[in-house]
């Protein structure tokens, strides 16, 4: 256990053929650091905010992942119940796939508490924000903040949501009926739930993004300027969430069964293979913000599936409802066909 101000060591854990490497970077005012086998846990007492950067190589089997999350759940419950705690369960899916993923996660009560992690993620992608410039572009990133130049209006959209398809190479779809861009007050009106005015906040003022009739969003990539004629891959994708309340789940397990998870992000390759998945850090109280993003060495991500919260937004939701904010992703590169 290291105190505030300590230099964090590089840890490499080896068990049989599976290799897991975690690199922890110092976070200002970080009070607690612990690494136990394949787990990394951070807590920050002063503002309730947390952060992590980790690098993973190798793979975990589903059994190992279940054992890992079981242990995290137990350790967090025993040791950090009174703290604003972030537990990062960092996984590489597809056994033997072997990519190196740099993972960025943070959670806290306000935009400032996750800003440095978001900025580090942007820096890891490299280059500039390419805005609406048509591709192909060799480097840089694209961002969608849902704010429409500062608009506070409630805007509805169909699925697939192609507003940013041609300009920024992004299409979002949902099993629900469509999408909404709105400030918290607009969400409260649309979904008939007055609490939404206070339990959500925007990271980049002033609108959030949500599926309607579902809590699932799938986002895919295309070369900007090509419409949907050139499917593309990206090397990085990150997303901001608001009001993630529930702790990480474990998936199927023999000890406690399949414990419920709130918010999950899954990254898929061009052939539909699962590259990486992670639950999203929770922030205590209402209107907290969370961020999850990964950067790969090269463009491999074709699709991202986001499960935002454990319930569909509405007047009578009874579980953890979560809204999305900024999407930040590496410049989409057209898939090369033979």
C-alpha cells in the first residue's frame, strides 16, 4: 500500500500462460493505491474523484475474469466502503488476440474531476481534433459533444443516427426507437421523470445523448466525407457518462451468481470479434461523471457497443439510469479490401 505522493511501481503478474501487465501512473492527491494479483484499485479522498491509466497485454479467460471481479468486489467491500472508490476491472477479451491496450478511466463529482484523464486520453491518440474535415487524414481524432454549438434545445433523432456520419465518420444505432440530444431539464420533460433535472450533468455544456426505448447504443465508423460507403477502423474510442451509480458486476459466477453491472463498453473488430470490454467506474451521489477510453497501437476497432446503465430511461425506471456525453475517437481509417 502506498501513501499520497509515492511513485507507483510497474507490476507484472504471471500465472500460467496468461500475462497481465498493469502500469499505474501517479495521480495528484491520491491517498490509496493497491495492486493485488490482477487487480488495480484507486481511491481519492479529497474530492471523491479517481483516475487510472493502465496498459494490458495478453488475455484473460472468462473464468479468470470472474475470479478477478469476485476478488475486487470482496476487497472493495471490506476495505474501501467509506471512500469514493473506483475499481478498474481491466480485461483483454479474445484469448490469444494479444493486442496492447492503454486504458483510461476516471470518475468524480464534476467535470474537473475527470478532465485530466480525458486530456491524457486525447494526448495518447495524438494529433489534433479534425472537426468536420473530410478524410482520409493520417492522424488526429474526432469528437462529438452533442451540443450543437451551445444549443440547449431538445433534439430527437431516428436510428440509425447519421447526423455525424459524413462529417465525422460516426453512425450510432439502437434497438430502441431513436435518440435524443438534450440538457438534463429536456431529458426530464421528454422521459416524464422530474428527477432527471438534478441527477444528470453535462461534461461539455450543455446537452447529453441517450437512446430512447433502450439503454444500448452501437456506434460504428466510416471514413469522414465518404457517407457510409467506406467502413473504417479506429485505434481509440472513449466516452463520458453521467450518474453511473452501481458498482461493477462480475458476469456469471458460482459464488454469487451473475451480479448486476451498471454500465459496460465493448469494443469489436472488423470480423465481429470482441477486442476488449470493461465496466465503467461509478461515482457516488447524483450527477457524477465517469470516463472510459482505450487506445490501441493501430486501427482495429470497427464497432463499439455501449450499455448505459441498468434500465431504460423513463418515468418509472427502477434501476441505475445513465446518460452519455462526449464521444472521442481516433481518426477513422477506411478498411482496406483486397
